[in-house]
């Protein structure tokens, strides 16, 4: 009987998860910057607050 829990596979999986988290954070940051530029060019600058609720939830509050 063989088990297929390869330590190398779980290391790859962890790297993939870390990569995804980093990608999402960068994506949200880019969205936030783009929104601020759009607001700037429209000459209407609402106050935008970036609030990290938890690792998977980031809220943009527009006032």
C-alpha cells in the first residue's frame, strides 16, 4: 500500500496559494490607484478609504 502525500507537492501547493494571495492584493491595489486617478481626472475627488477586513476581504469605502 502506497501513500501519495509527496512533501514536494504540498510545497508547490503552498507556493500557489501564496502567489494567489499576492496577486489578489496587487490587483486590489491597482484597482484602488486606478479609481483614485479616475476621480482625479473627473475633478471630483471623493474620499476613498481602503480597509482590509481580513486576508480575503478588502473593502473600498467611498464617501
